[in-house]
C-alpha cells in the first residue's frame, strides 16, 4: 500500500538532511518513491518558490501564493504519483503554511483552514515527520549558510512562533504525526527514523 509522507520542521531542524536517506530506505524495500518539495515540485511551483523566498509581499499574498503552488503540485505531481501506486515524500506541505504564515506571520488560523479545505480537503499525508528542535539549535545550524532566504533571515522570536505553530498542528491531528527529536546527533536522529520505518 503506497503512502503520502511529508517532512516538516523549521529552517535548521535537519529534515532535508534525512529526507533522501529515508526515501532510499523505502526504495530498498521495493517501493517506487517520488521525492518532491514545497513550495515547488512543478515548473510553475519552482518559479513561485523563487518569488516567495526572495521577494517581500503582504502576509495574505504570501499565503495565497503558497497555496497556488500547492494546488499545482497536487494536481501535477502528488495525486498522479499516488494514483500510479507510488509513494510520495514531500519536503514540506500545508503544515508549513500554518506554522510560517499562521503562527509566524500571524495570519488568521481559520483563513488557512479555509484554504486547506479548498485546495486539498481530500488529501492529507498518511504520515508527517515533524523534526522538532529548539530555536537556538536551529539558528546555530543556519549560521554557516552564506545565502539565506527571507524566511531564514527572520529573527529568533519568529521561529519561536513557527515552532509553536507546528506544535499546535500536532495537537490538532496527533494521529498523523511522528515527532522526531532533531536536537540529537545525526546518528541518534537516524536511529529514530530506522525505528519509524520498521513500523510503516
């Protein structure tokens, strides 16, 4: 049985480090796996990603563009892959909009819920891996990056809100999440994922 899995966490949590490894583990078990990302995943989505990550805009515009990219992503990549029996792993999905535009920017939670219902009322991930890490640790990890996008350039209090937004989503839909303690060493995080894969 194929599954739709999303990887979530604030910038510097380390989710992207483990995503391809996770996909390779599933492939080794005989699954056909598509790895994609948000914003992005399609030619239009990648163009919107460049705009979203580097141009200033209003909070509402930011959220609407995120969901526009997501609608295209679902139609062109996620649903066709799932219908073909493939597993889909996405680096971020709608939880990121609630965390960043909702908790981080302060957008009304109900507006985001309305967009979620409109764009993909019928499609939630089967499993979401939330890489949870204290803000100070995440910021330290990002300090080595030379090129930071507009989200990564935000201050610590923004990321405290983002982290709280993710925790709120976990509380609202606990059955969908696996919370990964991403403050641990690479080997310890990998061990958590090995245990998780064994249960899928």
